[in-house]
């Protein structure tokens, strides 16, 4: 499974109220990734969680312009 796919699966679990570490530990695919891929997944998740509000705001602006 690709690291980006693993990121989405973990993020889904985080939005179901698991902590990031719990979601990572729960995900069996994460353990099969190389250490480089695991680092990429963690960086991707932390960046998304840190920027989540900004990302949503930008998406909403562009969705309003289309309608």
C-alpha cells in the first residue's frame, strides 16, 4: 500500500477520535512501510493536522466561486 493511502487511512481514524499515535499503532500497513515512508506519512499527517483550518477555508472559498 502506498504511503499516501496509509496517510488517508490513519487520518480517517484520527477524525473518529483516536489520537494520532493510537491511529498509527492501529494501522497494520504503517508497520510494513520503510522508515523513510513512515517518516513521510508522519510529516504528511502532522502538516495536514496543523494546517487543517487553513485548508478548509481555502477550499470553501473556491467551492463558493464555482456555485
